[in-house]
C-alpha cells in the first residue's frame, strides 16, 4: 500500500461512511457569522458547535469530515512552532468523526482503534494512549475491551486531557488521545511520542462566565491530523517530509539554491535554512487558504493575521537570500498538491496568487529599512546588555516599516533576545486613542464590515480569539 495523503483521506472517509456516518465537505476557515467566539476554524468540531447543544438539529447523528484548520493565535497557537517542531503547521487538515447522540464512548474508542490497527495496520506495540484521571470509564474500555496493558495507558490531569476549543464559551469535555512511538530516541518525549488522534467526549458547555453546564446528550468529537498520519504511514520523521509538503519545501530549496530536503541529512549550519524553507511552505499554504476563504490582508482583525503570516514568510525568504518577490512563483506547487482536494484553490488561483504577490510587494518596500533599524538596535550596547529590543524600536518597526510585532519577536528570539511587548502595547494603545479622536471628529461611516473588523480587533486585543495575541505577546 502506498499511503499518499489522498489515499489516507479516502480511506478515512470510506471507513466512517461504512459505519453509517454522513460525509460532509470541509467548512470555511471563517466560522459562521453567528459564532463570534473564534476568529478561525481551529478544529473539526467548530462548524458543529451548535449541534452539541442541540443534537436533534444535526443533519445526521453521525458525521465524518476532513476540515481545514488554522492555528495561528489564541488558545491553540502554533505559529511559533512552525519549522521548529516536526509536527506543527499553522494550516492543517483534521480528519474527524462526530456523533450527536449516535454512539457512546466505547464505540468511539473501538472505531478509532479498529481504523488504526486494522485499516491502516499500525502495529499495536507502537501505540499508546492517554486518559483523564477521573475518566475511569475510558480507562476500563482501553484496558478491558481493547486489551491494552496498563503500561500503554497514561493517566493524566485536565491540563492534558480536557479539551476545549478556546478559553471562552463553548462545548468541552474529557478526552483520550492516541500516540505513535516514532522511536526517535534522541527526541524530546513530546516529539518521540507523536500525538495522532484526539477523541473528545463532549459532556459540558462552558458559558461566558466559565461555568460548566452538562450537555443534554454525550457527544463525540474526534480529530486526527492528516499530515501527522502521513508522516507515520510514509515512515518520515517530520510532517514536512511527507507528500503533503515535501514538494513545496523542495520548490523553495530550488528557488534559493542549495536548499535541503530533510533534517536527517542536514549539513552543519544548514538547519536554519531548512527551517526557513518549511516556514515558507507552511505559511504559503495557510495564506492561500485564507485568501480562498475571502480574507484580504489588512491592518485589522482576520486580515491582520493573514498579513502577519505572509510577512513572516517574506522575511524567511529574505533570510534565505531571496531579494525579489517569490510567493507567486510557488503558488502552482500549492495547487498541484492541494487543488484536487480543495478546488477553491484552482478556481480562485489567479486571485490568490495576485494577492500574495501584492502583499509581498508592499512589504518589500519597507522590509530592508526595517531590518536595518533592527540591526542597529541589536548593536546598541544598552540593549545588548539586557538582550531586549525597546518598545520604541518595536513600535517604529510596526508603524513605519510594517513589521507586525510578533515578527519582531520571532527575529529577536532567533538571537535569544526579547522585545518589550508591554511597552509596545502601551504605545499602540496611545496611537489608537489618537486615531479614535480623529475618527470622532471626522464622523463615522460605519458599515457592517467595519463593525465586524472592530469586533475581530477587540477579540485580538483581549487575546480571546484564535487570533493574534500581539498585545501581551509572550515571546
Ligand atoms: P499537540 O499537543 O501536538 O500540539 P494538540 O493537542 O494541540 O496537538 P488537538 O487540539 O488535540 O491537538 O487536535 C487534534 C489533532 O490535530 C492532534 O492530535 C493532531 O493530530 C492534529 N494537530 C493539532 N495541531 C496541529 C498542528 N498545528 N499541525 C498539524 N496537526 C495538528
Ligand atoms: Mg497543540
Ligand atoms: Mg496535545
Ligand atoms: Mg490533543
């Protein structure tokens, strides 16, 4: 069997269709307008949020999907992990099966186990599970029904095994997770034991005050990362080495010349280069999908997150020695990899490539000056002593040179420096007050779009959303 990404997708959906699940297409990365608790879809359950509270309104009691997900801020933020862990992307595909009153814990666990061990034929001795300490029911199912020995069952606390979509209001509950032993003994425990599948038992609804209410019916929500599954089945030690991403990583390598394809064969000094290639590959996927779903680079709300992602990719390109816009030239590789599964990438291909190019071109105008300013800050003895970029430099970079502060933080972090983000937030707040004043005196022309971007901005500022946390950013 050759487990291409396409074959994995198909096998997953076929399996759950054969178990009376209705297969639904991926929803947009932008949650429904009525759901103001999130900026982006960060898990397969997001489009079904309302069904957990009202299972009777679900189109079918059992559903399976492969959902486009974005994790670039908020509770589940993987932006800074990209390129540095083998398993994180900002954009990824989450395969999931769901039950809205259709089946119980036991059935959910048996489906997952049967799929992994019989259909994908993963060897049992390389799998291990975690369960919530108080969830003795799941522990008993793994032990007595599946037949796992105690040393393959990790009993953990709610930090690890209680899942929720965000920090605010929403469905939540205990979960049990399945891990794959990569047998990469030199890696950290987290990287050696690759989390592949999370099975969540939606038992509660947390209201906006943090109070947990029991849901009328126990629902099931599961999520398995496609790219991680591909790394397991293709025997790769890194998601970026699978058929889902490798061609893009290597296209960046070709562009810069002398690029590398895999950490396993890295020449000393080239590891950073490979990280840069991976960052570009990842960010190109996420920004392409965001544009396809209607997001436009801007200074507010969702558009600002898109802008941040694109600008981080552009800066990574500069690190690799690219001096001209390059994103558009890589876009055909994106459609080659994902166009079949996601036709919107082909249908809106021209728009996407043009917007990437436009945003990149805008940033190129200020990038060099900004990098120079940053270099000067790095060489000032009074900053070097504390390894801290001051708030004024960070603010000038943001305001004059178009550097989102998380980008400044990321560059600082590469040298073991930090940024005074608290001071930055104060300067930004002052500026906001000034511009609000201007807005009041010139009179509002408020449209629905303005209102929603104002809302998205307040979500970002409060750090509640799966969006930016650029105020109070913790480098
Ligand atoms: P991790 O602990 O590795 O960060 P997670 O616990 O945050 O993962 P969940 O919220 O449980 O992930 O999501 C369900 C599944 O989605 C994970 O088991 C994994 O297979 C996949 N997944 C989660 N985050 C990412 C990501 N950033 N990139 C790729 N796949 C992911
Ligand atoms: Mg995570
Ligand atoms: Mg985890
Ligand atoms: Mg998890």
